[in-house]
C-alpha cells in the first residue's frame, strides 16, 4: 500500500509542476457491503481542466474492515486497494452524476492456519454509479452504488467479496478546484 501511494504522490506532484489547472482531493471513504461489513479508508483524487475539461477524474483508494466492522470484533479483516477512473457529468454544478470504473486487489486475512487453504486474494474490477454533491467550500460528497464484476464464493475467490456495495466519500480539496 505504501509503495502505491508513494508512486501516486510522485505522479501527482510531477503533474502539479507541469499543469497549473489541477485539482487534488483527499477523502474519507466509507463502504458497506449489504448484509456484511463496513469498511473505511482513504481516497486520493486527481482531475484537471486539461483532462476532458475537469470531467475525467483519476484516483486511488484503500478501504479496510480493520477500520470498520473488524475494529474490536471478530469480523474478518479484509482490504481493498483500488485505482479508479471516473467521469463526472455536469462538472462544476451542485449535483453531478458520476460513473466510475475501478480495478485493484482484494486481500482477506484468514488469520488462522486452519483457513490457509481458502482463497484470500483476488483481482478486482468494479463499476460504480452515483451522485456527487459540490458543497460551497473545500468539501464535497459522493455517494455511489457499485457492482463487483469479480466475486468469490469461498472456493473460487474469497467468500467475502460480494457483488453489491455502497460508498460514501467525503472529500477535501487540497489543491485547485475551490481553492483557485
């Protein structure tokens, strides 16, 4: 995880020097799989006036049940490391429809030797559809409904990688956007 975020920070940092019309956001990401876990984590987003007039958004995120349902309980500990590309319709308006495509890695910590034979990693590919809300000031909200195209049943992939998930992201603009 650290290596991925270091690479992304370098890429974002270099692009900041090259292009003055960039927006960088840091967000808290809360994810819920219906009838299963809450997962929480961080998201980093990048957009630019030079990328389809600020409609194409690139990002990276990390969520973990360790920061959600598994905190102080015996829930399984799992992490998702994602890279995303999204398209924001009506960019700059109060309410923005959003579509995203994500890819990355799902890792399940089986913790005990007895479970070592079970699948505990999977590539991820998912799509999300939702709404973004631009609040006056440096904050914005995004809510999405997502669908994992790669899932698991415990024998062919991790058993806690379900198809449907919900997201809420609270983003803070670090550079550009509202601050221009």
